[in-house]
């Protein structure tokens, strides 16, 4: 997979697959260095998650001592989605170094599973219909908004000010003629 780097890092929010999570929700984010295309472990700069079912809550973060990425296989990104690619894609976040607090997004065998703590499967279901073109979007971010340079008059405020100035100029001309 070819990759290229955007000018700044990109932060994606984990996607919930409610029908697959047996009453659990997952939230949090993963931040990359802005690389678009196939990712390496080194392209991931930070991550965190919270998994809850309303009774129990488990958290993990890359800033926790001993936390690491595991099973990092066939992960890709575009400007709006982070993907597990291909039939053997896999991403596991281990929060405490001992596999007792982890979340795993696995395309292997078409399973999406989370174990928090280890050995206690919270969900493990076929994500059929959740992926397109061999990619499964596990996190997303808002579509990029084109940058507007106020110096070129491209901002909405500059446009409104310009229209008001033009109306005022026409009003003055009409007053002079009358």
C-alpha cells in the first residue's frame, strides 16, 4: 500500500457497531501522524478507548505505562476513515502490558471482538455489511473542510462585508444623483 503524509496529524473517533457489541459501546480516538494509505505502527501517535455496558466500564490509553499496539496488520487510512484492510487485517490495543485490558478490531475470520479484561469476550460477531471493498472502517473523522484564506476574500464574513460595502456605495451614488 502506498502512503503519503498529510501536513498534520489526523485524529479519528472509534466507530460503534451497536448490533455487534452485545450492549457495549466503545468511544475514544486514535491519532496518526497524518499518513494517508497503508499505515505502520510508527504512524500511530496516540490512542485511547472507553468500553462500557452501563454497569462496567474499562478504559485504556497509549499514555498508560506498558500500553502498546499489537496485531498491527493491514491498517490503512484516508482523510475520513481508519480501516482494517483485507481478510487478515487486525488491530489490537493493549492498555496495561499484560493483555488484561484490551480491545481488538479483527478482520481475520470476519470477527470484531473486544476483551476487557482478557478472556471475557464482550462482543464477537461477524461484521457482515460493515465493510466495503475489502475495508472495514473502524474509526472516522469529519470530512475535511477546505481552508478559507480571509486575505483573499474567501471567508463568509469577508463576502458579507463586501456585499454591504457595495450596497452602501450604491446608496451613496443614488443620494448624490438625487
